[in-house]
C-alpha cells in the first residue's frame, strides 16, 4: 500500500492540432482553464501529498500566476519546464521530487474529467501490484491494417483496452524506467510502456468514458456536453 503519492502532471504540449495561439491546457472549458479540473481533483485527494506540473518553459510564471494561485492549488509545490516529448516532461517532473514517495501518479493535464473514485482505485491497485493504469475495454471490432490500407488481421477485442491516465507506479520502478529510456533512447507514448519494457507487470483498472483527452476542437464541444451531463447528475 502506498502511504505517499506525488502526482506528476505533464502539460507542456503546444496544442498544434487544436489550432489558435493558446495551448490547449489553458483553453476555457465551462468557464475554467482546462488544466484546473484535474488539478482540483488531486488537490482534494488525501492520498496525494504533492503535485508537480510540467509546462512549456515560457509558461512557468504564467502557471503560478493564472493557474496555481487563483484556484488555491496549494498542493502544487513545483512548476517545472517540460520537454519536447511527453516522456521528457514526466522525467523532468520526476527529477524535481526532493523526498521520494512510495508511488508516483502520472496524469495528462488535458484529461479534465477524472473521477475521484477511479483515481483512488488505481492508486490502491498500484499499491498492491506496483503499477496500475486506468483504461476502458474496447467494444468495437478492431482490425490491423497495413500501410496500403489492406486488412491483415481481426484482433480479439476482449483482449484490447484503450489506455487512459492516471497511471500509478512505484517511485523506484518509474525512476529506473526513465533512466533506462534515456540511456537506450526508448521512445514511448505512455509511462506504462516503459514499465512494461522493464519487465514489471502493469495492472488495469476500469475508468470512465468521460475521461477524454482534449486534443482537437471537437473535443471541447464534447467536453461541454460532458460537463452538462455531470452537472445534471448532481
């Protein structure tokens, strides 16, 4: 069981697919900056002791002034410069940890609709197994297609999951994995892939279909609809 967890939130993307001049993590959703939603969830979770935010180097002062202080995010103890890749931003966040915790939670800053119960579940699971990720089972038929657009194989959908964040790992496992990645120039899309390469098992915890990643303009429209749905359930 993890007694202490530090949340590392990579939010250093430039949002080129979103268009416009404002990085997606700062875009307004329901009257709040997108980034604020997930940070507020972590702020109110007792199991999380600190939050480290990785953002573009040019935005360090902006984040303190416009994100952290106005919204009372006292658990955000450090805002660090991110890197070109997501894994670089996570590695920079890990490097900023001064007192090693039992576990590290990594969450994409542009996934605003995380559920406290799901976060608790993935932390609890990782505390037992060493590594756990939030994911959703895939219900559609999935086919592997070659570069010419020809179907090569129909995959077993009962074995397929769509991986989300948060992802939670033993601190020593994640640090070791990032060190190896830098040494061997591994290039991955999430931290679980690094842990897998190290040979450690990674458990799956079912998440929520609301836990979308905002990357395109249509996602903001979907996000507004999710907000209305969530408000109607209160």
